C-alpha cells in the first residue's frame, strides 16, 4: 500500500505514467466509468475547499465509485477533540481510500502512519499539495508538449503557497529548467526550497520584484493569490494583497504561446479580461484535475486500466 503525501513520494517516471493514464481517461471517459464500482472514497476536509474536494468527489463518481466524508472540521468529531490518528483509524473501517486536507502541516503524513487504506494529501497548511502538482504538470505538458527546458515564473505569495512549493520540488527533477521567482520580500520562497531543491542541482533561478520585467522571458507564468488565511495580522495582508495584478495589457509583454496558470481561487490578481486570452490555462487546470485524480485513485487502489490492462505503477 502506498500513500501520496509529498510530490516526491512518486518518481518522475511514475508521475509521467499517471499523466499518460489521465490523458487516456480524457480521450475515452466512458471506458473508465465502472472501474471503481463498489469502492468508496472518504474526503476528510478540515479546511474549506471548492475545487479540490469536488474534484476528488467527481473523480470517484466518474469511476463508478461512491463518496463519503465531511467538508470542514466543524462537522467532524475534531470539534470533540478526536485526533487525526483516531479519525483515520475509524475511516479505514468505512472506505477504501481517503483524501485529506488539513490546516496543519504534517497532518496527512501522521494519518498515513495509522491508516489501513491509502491516504492522499489534498493540501496541508502551507506545505504541500501533490495532486495539484500533478494537474499543473499535466496542464504544462499539454500546453508546451514537454516538461523540460522551460522557464517558469512563479508570482505572488511564494512563502505560504503550497502549490508553488510542490511544483518547484517536482519540476526540479526535470532537465533544463529555469525558475523566476517574483514576489515582495515578505513573501519570497522559503529558503529550504532554494537550499534543498535548486542550489544542490545547480538549477538556475532568480528572485525579482517586477512582473513586467520577467514576462518576456517566460514559457509559463504561475500566478498565485496572497492568502489572507495564512497571515497572523490583517495589516500585513492589506499591505501586500495587491502586489501583483495580471491584466490583458501586461500580457502584451509576454510570448504569444506563454501559458498562464493559477491554482485558484483568484481574488483580483488576474483580471477578468485575461480569461478570454488564449494563454489563460487556469480553467483547463480545473478540468485536468479530475482526470489526474481519477488516474491516481485507480493506481493507489491497484485498479487496472481497461484499455492497457495495466496499473500505472505498482503500489
């Protein structure tokens, strides 16, 4: 039995196999509609979510499975003091696989140590979001045709952005990557990302303040919102929330085939006029998330692909 807690829990080769399976699901969804019949997914969301929770639920339903769980901590026994360890022990009696989102870093990892079913980290604090990373990579691969020799700009909240941390860690395993890290000083990427994943591999990166100056060099722009829920005082949030706003006029500085990604939700960091630009890929990311999570659920449950007769990778 395997879990997915950190994006590096699976190799790049395994990630590519998952993406290949997601592509096959996208091309022929009817072939997969009964693959997970009589299987149950538990969605354990201790923190608000729209896309991730509904994406997991849609993925399981699309595979012919069933879903149970809770949408926030307030309707779970966490309000009575139940620990994550006890919760997952109980859920292991009801479901075949679980997706957990939690505001505390490390909570899904702790759950995996007590679980009798596969646990998927659906986001833990400002730490990691591995399924978002998979759908981000699938979107990049579809847009650019590859996952190597790309210049990727990450813009906005790089300090608390778990999607940013996860994606940098994964793409650092690809050849020829360059990262441009665009943020105010207060929201710069954590030192451990640079010292553990970029510098040891001699991966080129620059930290800059200007989005406009960076745009002409980018193959991918990954925008993020400044996350109010991660701040300890509102004054800092108010001061930084409008640091970067992408508009259609600013996009005139970018390459014609650059792709704009965003993990969503957005607040005002991408204006509505960008939505009609062919470079906007963030709603594609949402759709790709369903296919990736379908592929991941199948693989962690050991379910064979009805087209190839194989499991994406061994668990």
